[in-house]
C-alpha cells in the first residue's frame, strides 16, 4: 500500500499555559528515528507533545496509526485522546506504550479491558516492537483484525476476548542502530520551543531495587550509545537550545568509563556557550572514583545525587537494595565540596522495614555529614516494580492510598482528566500518623536546611557546638508556640498531607469529574506537590518571620545548653540572610542597603575559618540582583509559572545560590 501516516504523541498536561512536563519527548524521537530508518519509504511520522497541536493535525489529516505514551503523569491524558479519535475514526489503529503496565497477565488483561479503544500495547524498549507492528500493518493493509491474527513481538492486545502477548523482543545491544533524533533534526521543533532536552547515553540498570521498574531482569544489562554520538548530540543541542537546563536520563551516571568524556564535553560547551546552567542527573551508587572525577569537572552545575532511599539495613535488605558505603559517600562528598559541587540525598518513606527511629537516624546521619540538601519522597507503587507486583510484600501490611499527581490534570475536549498514583503511607512498622509527622519534618528540612539558605547561621551554630539536626527537629516539635504565620504554615501542610490521600483512584476520578471540585485543582487548592508548594510560600510570603523563628529557636537552645554566644553576631547573620535570601524568585528593582555590626560577607569569603568575632566592625552593605539573575528568574517563570508550587519547582531545577543577591561593602 501507499505510505502510511503515523502520529506519535507524548502528551503533557497544561494549566495556565504552563506545561506539566517540560522535557523534550526523547522517547518518541527514538521510535520515529528507528522506524524511519527501517521503513523510511513507507512511512510519514510526526511527533506531538501538546494536545492542541495533535488535535489541529488530525483535523487536517487523519493518521493511519495514532500512538500515545503511557507514563504515570500522562496515562489518562494519552488514553483520552486515543479514545477520542478512535471513536471518530474507527479504522485508525491506536497504540499505547510505556512503563505504566503490569507484568501480570491478569492485570494486563484487566488494563486493556478497561481501555477497549487501545488496539495494541507495547511494553519494554519499544523500537523493535513498534517497527514490527508497523510492518504488519503495512503487510495487512491496515486491517486491524488481520493484524491481530499475527504474532507480533512485544505487542499485547485483546483478540476474541483473549489476551494475546507476543514474544519479548531482544533488547538492542548496539544502541547506535537507533539514529539520533537530535542529529537527524527530528527534535528541532521542541528545542526551538524551549522544552528541556534529555540526553541518554545508556540503557539498563544492574541493580534490583524493589520499588523501581528498572529492577526487572529484562533491564539488567547496560547497553551504550557511542561516545562520539553523545558528544555530537551535546554540541548540536548547545547550538539550538533555549532551556537553561538539561536532564541526563541514565540510571547511574558517572559509573561508566564514557561518562567522564561526556562531562568533558559538557565542560567544553559550558565554557564556550555558558550552557547548561544546571544538569539534572542520578549519579551512580558504585565506582566512587569515577563519579568524583566526573562531577569535579562540572562544579555546581551538576549536584552529586546520592539516592540512599533509606539507611536502615533491615529496610535495605527487604527492598533488595545495596547502598553505597557510608565511608565512600563521605569521601565523595568531602572531595566534591572543594570543587563547589553540591550534594543531594534522596529518601523514600516508608519502605518495608523502616521505622520512625531508623528514618530519623538516616536523616541525622546525612545532615551530620554535611550534605547540602535532602529530597524526601513518598513511596510510589509503580506497575512492573516488585513492590507493586510481588505478593510477598503484602506481609509488610502496606497502607496503600491514592493521590493526584501534581500538576497533571486538565480539561480536554469537554472532559476533566486527572492523573493519579498509588502510594504507600504506612506499614506494620510505621503508622500513617508517623508518616504525616515525618512529612512535617521533611517540610522543615526542605525549607530550612536545603540549598544553603541559612548556611551562615548553621556555620555559626555548629562552631558553637549546637547540633543542626536537633535544631531542625525542635522547629517541628515546637511549632505550636511559633509565630502565627509559621504555626499556620506547618498546620496547613500537615492537614494537606492527610487530605491529599484517597482510598481509590475511582474516588478521585468521581470527585474531580464535578467542575466545581475540579476548579480546586485549577486554582492550586488541591493537586500540588506539597513540599514544592509550601517552599514557594516560604520564600514568597513572610520569609522574615520564618527567619525570626529559627533565630529565636537557636538562641533558646543555646541558652538551654548553656552555650555562650554573641547576640550581635546572631543579629548580623540574621540581617545578612534576610537581605541576601529573601524573595529570591522576585525581580528586585532597587538595591538593598543595611548596616551590620559584623562583617558577615568577609567572614563567609574567608571560608568561615576564623571566628566571626575577628570580623567585628560596623559595615554598610549593599545587596544587588544582577541582570543575569533577573534573566534566569524570567526564563524559569516562563516554564513553571509564578504560583507558589511553580516557584518551589524552580528551586528544584536550579542551584538556588545562583539567585542569592550579591553583597558588597559600601566604603
């Protein structure tokens, strides 16, 4: 037959013109590049990540095949449009693919029965399976029934009320077989529109963590794209990119030999183009020397990301994970700190075997080690992960709830579409009340500890012998007696933490099918990433009172422990932080001027190595916001918006120190 038209979609939700997923759809870029290479003369392929552009294209020209990706954050949106157009054009073949698909035959059949307008589902790495499906469609002249009579590798579908699953295709070992969707121009349109590029240098993960979809034996072997190709992609992207960031989509970046060459290339383009300002990646759990060597090159633009998830030996054993040794972690952290590289540590709560005590001890350990920031997550139960699939985990009496995925909702063609995720919020070892309490502590850490906002205060207190973990913990324990704005802030967060949890996804869908309820999502009353939303509130509304609370708590603990301190020194540090860090996501027109009894700026410049008392002098300080900082703020606000959650999200995509006001002494 003649050339067939294929539309590949990786749709993102949009609210107030802001995309929920800001990344370039590299996944469908790979599919398009591979299929065009094999079947080039027989296919015409177009890519979409915006629903309006997809609708416009189909209204102009109906494709023979419409495919949609299936990730937790766009699953219902993808199916909505597959079903919407399948109902209009029954002869069009609909395909869905992605990781949000169970390994269980029974669950797969149930999933497809609930979504009867999906003709074919593709699981695993999709290039070979999708190309095989397209070949069969060509061979059978787009007759769906005839295609379903074939045995198609990697495809699942319902035929005569029976689930048919084709054999699993071999993974591609030499990944360069897939043409680069950057170098062939397939993704140019997304680069020009400001979407954040994704770079992938390998596929696969050798680890077996029970909460992760990549833990299956299918993904055990790590396969690579060639280093010359990856370097060429970085060069290509750097000349065309509008986004200030890039995501590296490798599971364990820094562990492999070619990763150092990738970092050298990034350093080269940074020196030449000033891009990227921020590199988001998950660094490897092993090969400490290789990880150090990579990150030392990139300094503060690429943080050291340590995903410990838990530091409980019991929990680690139960979830089949082996962490980096603490001694290795400390060595990496100390060496990278000298080169300006920031460190971030991830925790997941609650995992089987975790207790409130073990979780707190883990946080205390990394704070004592001087980790720059901590990212705490709620345990997600992802289809195809052992936590979701393996019945043996039922022995841990996991308390399962559902919640709206932040920002992933919208109104489309007259329907309210909401994405939901299944989460664990308690086990036999950790109650749901413990979970809520610990999320409150996560909020304190997220706002007060992360990103160096109160670094000068913490340095002074540490020198005096006050434990920073203890200070942070006391902020939570004593919030009832805090200034009213602080008390209201924490109380509201704890309430929202409980309120965001539902007993089933069906309850969520029923509730938000009503427009007045759905408006609560639209106006950010519900459906937010709570830590990010409240961090946005922290900086935008009443920062001075939050600062006052921690300073007063510091004084109280110093007095209770009979530790001598200088009141004027604390006041000078407080003044410095207020002018330097407050309102960092706002455009400031006028310089900020103040007078201090201690030269905090010089004390910090000297690396805090001398006593602040040696810098006791009355100084007038000027704090300015540079034009570069204003541009960074404007660029990110265009991507994430100016609402509280958007502000908080920005601070996860950039090193906030880049936005702290610059200080100088007025002679």
